C-alpha cells in the first residue's frame, strides 16, 4: 500500500512538472527598479536583447536545467541531450538544429520564442549542449 502511494505521488509530480513546464515562477524573477523619469516609458521590446552577457552554461541553467538536469530529460527520459543520441534520434547535429527545437518543440517541452530567449542566446545554449553532453 505504501509503495502504491509513493508511486502515485511520483507520477503526479512528473505530470505536474510537464504541465507547468520549466518556466521561472513570477516570484523568482528579479524585481525591476522603479522608473525615476517623468517621460512616458518606452514600450517593451518584442524580442529579447541580442545578448545578455551570459554564458551558454548560465543560460542552460536558467532555461533548461530544470527539465534537463545533467543532459537528461525529466519528461521523456529516453530523449536525453547527448549529441550522439540527438543526431541518431532526431537528426539534431548543430546549435541551429537545437534552436529550431527550442522555437518549435514537440509535446512536453516549453516553447522558447525570441521574446524569451534571443537567437544569440539560444545558439549559446545549443553550443553548450553539444560541447557538454557528447
């Protein structure tokens, strides 16, 4: 009986993670400094800045590591981020291929559009994945 409860809770945790995705919660986002000028605020940009100054590893930890710890996959364990596995399974062999998946993912993965992750930063993530998870 105890084992059945533990298994049920584990399945619920995985499903909840898949439903809620890997996005940061609003409470985890950095507070923004109040504007001190009297001029109207400029509209928010439609895309992320071309570079955040973060490394591929930092960007991976920020956007990907919750669902892909150590190159694994918490939602679909058979689909790891190993370069060899991605190339054999999905013909993903370059950073640009990884960016395409980020922009238009399959079931179970959050979509990372340009407003969330710039093309520059997405390529940094792709390069990091290919270099880190052979």
